[in-house]
């Protein structure tokens, strides 16, 4: 874990002149981060299952104990789980989605994948087969001129306990177990090696999604070291002093950006970007906020994004302002918005706020458009944005779906056109 520091020191000692020269000749990323805005979508719920993105996949199991990909594989006969997964992987995203994403004027996709696509340990029920789809996704992105960010969304032991890490657990175990961290480093080395000569398409690797530092300082300590280790693994995949052009997209680990001031900055570190996620969905305060309050909160983030010392990309966000989408708080869990989530109280009915976009009123769609514009205007004060998510299963949480937004008009066909250019004042 601490090897990277000594590794760097050695390189500085032996290749001191080379490193001094490097400050004047930075790496060449496959996208002009910092001068052109990132506009993109996540490909959520494809290579890592999420109950709320594809609820029928979970409902069809007939087993309410199946709440994440781990239990999906654990509590069904393997051939059944395997064939459901294969069918999902081969149909939920196809090249047509990549063509539609490019046609919508977007330039990036961020693709979540779990460690188990590369490494299934003893006692882990996960089923493999995702890797060929990662490869296809890279080909399809390249075919349509899209840049692809590979995002490790689940690590052994879980880095956040969320179902979207693959395994919903009551307390994350990734950070406290050196075997888990070592396995994660190996996955990052594998990814860096896979794409080191294709950085025109795979421009960046996110070594770990959302390590949840709200569980305590130990996760933050582990995440900081893991970002250093990932820098070495991603930047030096050739086994020599030769550097890759792959961007190292570290995350804020759910700390304010100010916590990370001065972390992994140039000239010592080249090609580091910061991924921050902005949701106004998952607290009682967010549930109770007014529509104007949500817009104001989004607009208020601009200065912070503009000022931060790394390239800052809002790698997840949504025009949704409620947690009404079925299973978005976990399969079987209710919503804060209508008071059916433990510890919440009723704000309003979820009817017409979530589900099929065909049920949305025109005033609700106008609000979604305003809030979408407020966010994209603000996030472009940083390096740009990647919305969560391109699509959901038909009728499921469509307020989150970029595709539904295009169809129903709360997202413009050209992401730079504005109906409310002064929404942030
Ligand atoms: C650490 O994690 C590994 C799996 O990566 C597991 O086999 C091992 O039992 C864990 N160790 C402890 C002490 O929990």
C-alpha cells in the first residue's frame, strides 16, 4: 500500500531530469479536459445490477431476499441467474444506445463495472461474463466518437455498503481488509493495462466509486492511499518510466471539495481529475425542499466547482428531486418523500413524480427542464457533467432517464440549448 511513495521517490532519484522535463510536457489525454466541456451520461444498471433501474429483473425472481447482484447470484440456481444476466447484458445496452447518446450531442459515457468481472474469490457468489460487454462498449463508443470512462463501482468487501456496489452490507469491509484493497489494486492494474494503448476512447479510469467516508475516517484514510496507489497503477502501466495518457479520476469520497485542496496536484501529478457527485434526493431535508430551493442549491455550487484545483467533473447527478423511484433506496424500501422510508415524514404523494414519464404533468416537466438547465449551467463552471443515467427500464424512475428527458422534452436535443439561460441569475 505504501509502495507508491517509495516508487515515486526512486523515480525522482533515478529519473530526476525526466520528471523535471515532464512538468513542461504534460501527458496527452484523449479529450481536451479543461478546455472543452464534458457532457455525458452514465450507463447505470447494466454491468452492475441496480434494482431500481431494472425492477422487473428483481421482481421476476419471485424472491424478496434478492436485493443486489450478490443475492441475485446467491439465491437462485446458478444457471437461472446466469441466463437472466446474459440476457440482460446482451439487451439492456446495444450499439444503438451509443449512437443515440452521440446523436444527443453528448461526448462521454461513464461505465460502472464491478471487481467480480475480473476476480471472484472463494465464498463469493458472483457470476462473470461482463468483460466482453466492456470490450463491446469501448468499440461502440469509438465507433460513435464517444469517450468512455471506466468506473470501478464495486470493490471486494464493498466500499460503501450500497446495493450499487454489488453487495448491500450494513458496514463496508473494503477499507479494513488489506486483501480486499490488494485485490482492488490488481483490478486497476488490469484495467490500466487493457486500455493503455486506446486512450483516445478510454480517456479515464475511476479507480473506485463513492468510498463512503461518512462511515468514518478509516475509509477516508484508505481512499487517500488508494488514490496514490491508483495513480501509480494507471499512470505507469508499461512497467517502465513511460507514462500512459489515461486520466486518473479520483473521487471526493463524499467529502467537500475543500477537503481535497492541494491533493495530487500538478506539477508532481499529471492528468488527475476529481469526480464529485451531487444529489438532492437522499435526505429528509432534500425531500422537503421546494422546487425553487432545489434550483438555488444547484446554482450555489458553481464557484466551488470553478475554483477547485483539479479538473472537476460532476460524474453523477440527476434532475430527480424525490426518492420516489421504486427501489431507489433499496429493494423493498419506501421513499422519504411520501414518508414511507424509516425516519421520514410525509412531504407529498409520489404519484406523478416518478415512474412513467407519460404520467408527468406539464408543470412538472417544466420544473425538470429548469432544474436540468440550472445544473448543467452550473456544472459547466467546472469541467462538465455526466448525468445518472442514460436509461431506465420502461416505466421505472423515468425522471432519472436522459432518454426519457429527450423524448418528453425536459432535456434539449442539443445539450447546450437553453430555455432558461438566466435560471441561476
Ligand atoms: C478479507 O477479505 C478476504 C476477501 O477479499 C476474505 O477472504 C478474508 O476472510 C477477509 N479477512 C478478514 C479478516 O475478514
